[in-house]
């Protein structure tokens, strides 16, 4: 037992997820790819974007909101850029294809930028932005959120989402720098997690329609998320939405479909990923040694009173990855119960 409940080995969790997707109508190979990516999300500590999303994904597939057997294809192709149509398939499958294509283009031209339309929720951005790292490349990722919870600065109508962005930079001996963030103080998935666990939200996450603090996550529909840095967070959400949505002829603003409330509708989610080959600028080893030095300078710099450690972006996720690979993924009772319900609905064996 842990503070988070029992632990489940990653291989067991992946097997269960794959069986669930096959029972929901996906081909076995696609189901396995989804299982691996979702488990990796949980291993990295993205508890709001991993297996916790399985019940919703299954509901959307069974309701016809997601195409179980998509024809994911390239519709526009240039030496350094491309546009993929996901045919309303699972977002993980679309973005895995997009990341692979971006990396291949970067090997040839030094940079590959691939946009995607007709995609779906794809889990945490870190899954895809870290793929170029294995090829000594910097990764960048942008996406339109799967529902709107952010108003323009000074407005009261939610026209933007928690549009995530991520950047991954390779290092040599240190863990890579991985910044995965939303332009809001908290991602909406964290609000749902608070509701599932029966916890209150901190003041500063959300406000109600009158601009007053909202701390009850079960009343989240009555409120709006707050942007980071006030008007700067609003501006960042807008720019990410334009790059990932409008540029790809994907949904943005009033066209965004709430994938939780409207499970039978296609969302036309837009995403983009770029891979930048370090060798275009300098030897990869030299760059990664320089990144290591910056990491150590920051980590070992003077701290404020009461601060035990200065963390770099991605370090805590890396620590969770090592721990959970060795000891398993935490499985709170509320999550276990929801997965047991999925198993009963799909007539498959429950999670071991």
C-alpha cells in the first residue's frame, strides 16, 4: 500500500487497457499503441491524463464520437512540414504518426513541423514532445484543448481552452528539460481529479461568473479557469490555439466541442508537433553537455530560506518515472472502481 492506494505494474495496466480498447472495437495493434502511451503517461506522473481517461475514451468510441478504425493520412506534404488528417481517430494514434513524421523530416532538413486536424484528446503533451529526444532533437508541441474553460482577458464567455504547449530539450547525463504546461493556473483535468477524490480546489484556480473564487470542483461548470500571468496567459492560449487549430483547419473558439459532455460528436481537435535537429547548429554532444552545465548551475544556485531544492522542468516527472517503473503505478480506490465498471461494461476481465 502507498499513500495513493495500491500499486499496479505497468505491464498489467497496459494489458488491461489494450483489452478494453479491443473490446470497444479498435484493432489490436492500435489498442496496444494506445495502452503503451497511456501507461507511459501514468508512469511520468500525469495522473490526470493517463488511465483515468479510459472510461471517457470508451464512452466516446461506443457513442460514435471517435472513429475506431481511422484512415490517418497526410493531406499536405512539404520537405519540412506536413498536415495530417486523423479521420477522427484516437488522438494518441494521430500524434504518434505526426511525431514520427516530424522526426523523419528533421533528419533530412533539420526541422520538421507537422500539424494535425480531425484528431482527438491525446493525453499529456510530454508523450510526444519527448519522442524527438531519442534522435538528439528538440521537440515542441501545441494543441487546442478539448473544451473551453477560459474567457478572453476581461470577458465572461469561455472561448478558449487550456491549450497546452510543451518543449523538450535533450541533456547528456542529466534528465532532459521537459516543460509541459497549460496557459491556465491549473489544467481542467486537475479539477476533475479533485472532484473524483472529494477534495477542494485552491483559491486561484477558478472564479465564478461574478468573478469570485470558486473552490468546489463539483461546481466547476459554474465557473472559469484563471490564466497564468493574467492577460499574458490569455494571449498565450490564443496563440497556441491559432497555431494548432486555425492553421490546421481544426476547431477553435466557438467551434470547440466539449468531449466530455458531447461524447457522440467529433471534436476536430487540432495539434502540432515540431522536431528540431541539434546537429543543424552544433554537435549534439557539445550541446547536451552545455545543457547539463546549465541544469547544474540552476540546481546548485543559492536558495531562498526554507527551500530544500530547486527543480528543473521535467525533473519531478523523471523521478516518478523511475519510481513507478520499479514499483508500479498508484491505483486509488476511486480509479480502481471506475476501471472495474469499464470491465463490466465491456465484459472483459477486471484489472489484475
